[in-house]
C-alpha cells in the first residue's frame, strides 16, 4: 500500500469522512473485498453510528471505499480483506487528509498572525468577515481552525462574493484545562467583560488583545490596498471565539460595522 487518503468535509459536528482511498501499485479485485468498520460515530455523543461502508470501487490508482459520513475526530478502524490483502487501517495510518473547500483558502503567516483567507475574484472593494474559532482549535498548524468547527468554510461557500478571514489563535504554553484554572483564579470565567475577557493578556492562549490587534492591522492593510470595503467589515465567533469577538470590537471599535458573538 503506497498511500491512504481520507476525503472529508466540514459538517455540523466538524470534520467528517466521506471516503477513503487506498493507493497501491497492486491490482485489486473489488468483488473479493470484505471490509468492516468500527468507531464510525456520526454525532458527538459517540452513541450514534453512521451506516458504515456503502461501496468499494476500483479507482485509477487503487481502491476507494465510500462511507456514510462519520466524524474524523474519533478513532475508527477499517479491517478485512481487500483483494488478496488483509488490511487494518486506523486514524494513525491515514497519510493524507483532503478537506472539501479548503483549497479555496490561502494559508498565510503575516505580522505574527497565522491565518487562512478566502479571496473573491473582484476588481472593487468587497466586504470582509473575520471568523474567530473556539478554544479547541488554538495552535500553530493553520489547519484545525478550518476543520474543528463549521465556520469559515461555510461562510465562504454561502457568500463567495466577500473575503473570509480565519486566523488561528495562539495556544500559549497551557492546555485548555490549565488555562481554565488560570481563568478561575483571575475572575469569573463565565462572565465576559468588555475589553477584559479571561484571554486578555499578551502571549496567552486564545484571542488575547495583542494578537487581535495584529489581526486588525492586516485588515486595515487590505482596506488601504483597496481590497476591502471599510464600511463592511464584520466579526463573528463562537464560544472562546465569542469572547474574542467582544475583545476584537474593544481593540478596534472603529473597524467593525457589526459583530456577532455566539455563546461567549
């Protein structure tokens, strides 16, 4: 087996698998395939299973196994006979992830900000939506903020005429649980104060003010270049991103036309 590729999309519960391709130089008789799947959960309760394997079909470069979509976030196992070969595939054996729609975004690292951006084909200034992810997608891979939740990709799909910017908040040096303990000591972690959320200090995990200031500077640069309409800049975020949305408006009150903090 040369490579195993998972083809996925981003749905209501995050990244979901649509099919898995086994790329190989060997010829497979798909009529002899006998595969089973485990751990193919389709909701966050880990109780509901998808319908599993729907089809095993020959492809130009191997074999593609089509499945009823299941969540990629959980461990799964496909095992059995593929032609004359016995296989066992888990999440760890996936060599490549293909995410539907991700190629419409460009990955960038600018002004100390890690982000992806969808840019419409335009000759005039267009609106921009800034999407701020939740606490589980912090990091530096410039990937999980696109796949961990339904957000930036769906925005670009529904409104392809506008810019969609999706930065990734820094993880800092703490895990989510460690950061939550810091939040509890500092203030009430379930109360959002304008301009002083628990993620307010420079270098901390999440949407701290210093990082958001750099994000806003990039948007201002795009406005100066004539790409973005200064009267139509919006910010939306959920969970930790909801708190970040409030923080962003506090950091740059002159920049945003409207804000939609969801469950901050």
